[in-house]
C-alpha cells in the first residue's frame, strides 16, 4: 500500500509490550553499532539493509497476505479492464499491469520496445523497465529451471545467446514477445505476527520488446499484464512454492461507480461462498459448467456442449471484459431472455447484438440467470451481470446482451460476470469459490503459518495463536486494521466517454 498504516495504529491503538528486567554484569554490556557514527551512508544503503532484514523476517515466517490496489472497471465505455500496481527492480519502479487470471506470465514493457505505447488514455503514466539500471536484475538463462518449466508450456524459447525468451498470443489477437528477467518484486505483507512488513522477493517476469494488436493502442494502454494463472511461472505459484504466500488468491471487482476493488494473495472468507472443483491438469481455471437456467427454468442445452477438452470448456478469466457462450448455449439463452421480456421491453438488433429498449428498471423486467456448476454450486446473475447499457434510443434505455457468441468452443466468464463478487482461486484445494458481495465493503482474509488455512466453519472455534483473522477495509474507514482502497491507493481515474471496446486477454488454448 502507498500509505503506511503505522501512524494510524499509533493514533488509535495502545500497544502493550511485556518488559523483562535483568541484572547484567557490566562486562556483558558491550553493544556495537552496525554502522559507526563516523561512517556516513546514503539513504538508499539504509533502505537496502532494512529490506534485507525484512526479507529474513519474512523467510522465518511462513504464510502471509499480500495486498494489491485495484483500479479500472468492467464498463467498456469507461475502462473495460481492471489493473493494479507492481514495484520491480532496485531501486523499485512502479508499473500498472492488467489483472489477468487467463494467463500465467507477469510482464512489463522494456525500455528497448520501440513500437509500444508511450502514453495512455487511462490517465496513468507509462513506465518502462530497464534491466541495466536495476542493481538486482539478472537475465534468465535457458538452463534455469524456470525457463525449462516455461518451455513445457510453449510460452518460452531459447535464443542462440542462451537467453530465455518468450512469444505468445492472447485470445483477442494481440501478442507480445521479449525475454525473461529475474528481479525483486516489492510488496506489503501482513504476517502472522500481526504486523506489516515492506518486503521483496526475487521473481521471474517478462520484459516485453514487442507488442501487437490491441496492446499497441494508447486508449487503454498499461505497462503490462499480471498473469494469475495456475502455471509455474505465475507470481502466485512462484511465491507460494517458497512458502511466502498461501497458494490461494482472491479478488472482489467493483462494477459500478469508479470501479476498483480488492486483490489479495490470500483467502477471502465469507460465509456465503460456494465452491466448485477445478478441472484437473488444465492451463486455465476450468470449471465444470453443467447447465444454465433462466428464471428458474433449465435451458435445453446438450451437456456435451460444456465438456472440457483441448479446445472446449468453461474458464474464469478476469482479463476478458464481457462473457462468451458456446454456440450451442448462446441461441437458447438469448431466445429465452427475449421471450420473457418482450411484453415489457422492445427487442431490437443493434450492430448485430440482441438489445432491448427498456422503459423502466431492468431489475423489474429481466429474470435472474443461474450458471450451474459441479458440486451443486450455482452462480446467480442479476440482469446487470449479463446485460450492458449502451445508451438511449427513442426515449428508452438500450440494454444489450453482454454474453457474446464464442468463436471457438470455449465459454469464458469475464468481468461482466465476475464483478461485484468475491472470487477465490484456491489452488491448494483445486477449487474456485464465489459469493455476491459489495466490493466497497470490508472483507475478511485468513492468515496462517501452515499449509492449512482457516475456513468459514472454523472461525468461531479457532483459538490458535498461529492463526490470525484481520479485516481489510476501504480507505476512509477509521480503524486500526489494514486498510484497502478499492480505488487503488486513493487515486481516482478521470476518464471521458469513449467508444466501447472490450478485452479478451486469456491465452489461446
């Protein structure tokens, strides 16, 4: 977090520290300064020493929660994506990167990229990573285990100079290529000892030297993409494999107003969360979608349409703005909605999309939609979670079906569906959970020192001193607990209306 909570704690809390008085021999009272008074040091040297100490503290404490700010929104007329900030290199530089659960790699734009965007319509300053100016940066050779792991997923390649590089393409046709770098990632971590440590960990990420497609456009340009996929190269996998964070992360993306939300490397706890198992051995977060119901009536869709194979399945992807249904499900879905609302709303077709002129609130006309998954887990969608407001016509609001017809056999649940929900990606237990939630409210996050984490059923009975439950609150709420600003470090994005566009950021299957 940009602002420290320590002044807040000192202002609102009294810390009781046990004191032990001992009588020591004068011969034992010899203490030496780490740095003699006569030896002057620059501030950056002191900071480096402190960070090294914090890293040692972190290594001695297994399990903590890392929090990232969230900016952006799911509204394609405003932003159409969610992004966060990461600090990389020494000295650290800050980069704005899109939150993408549909890919694995964290990458940022290299200073050597000549055709990459130089400015952004999102009102954020674009930065470029320069490995030569970072004292902790190192290139990743082809012999490095991380490169070997990446090669197995076809996300990397080896050059003649023995440098591990990558080149891959996203589902919207955009692409990036570059090389892998090993460098420091800085973050604020809440440890089980109940205090925050500004620490760092060495991670492998991409330095992009070439971009294509929508990634080259300035309207919604950011510094890179933060892949949260389940692969070995994702940051969540790199940190959890070393016991720095739990093998679970969660987000709550706010849909209305200025957007924003909460993103934590940890497990958000909420009694209403339902879980569905992940399809094993997949490169994405694939779920077993079994059926779709509109207004309580199951649609006549062959269950085979949702089966997972090499080029079929249902994935959860925060890098996609809207949502996509396979063709076998799309037509029955749209037809059912139209049949229910046509007496109260006027169906029209706008630029190939099924839309409706609505004279009143959509909640009064449009039915709930239920996506039914394995494990008896249903995701119930309100009208604003499957419709998109595209302006007005003839004095009525025009709402269009936000679900699009999938070009391939993959159903994609993007931000349109994921917004205003707690989403938990539990890699440790191979499941994804969700619950409707006001993402401007506080959330409870578990912190433990072992591999097993608290769940909702244990909260009232756990008295272990090794477990801690703390509350993440939006900025502006006074208290002594950790504060998370759903807008991202208190920064508000001022963006004018622009032509609608969407983003599909999952990697091609």
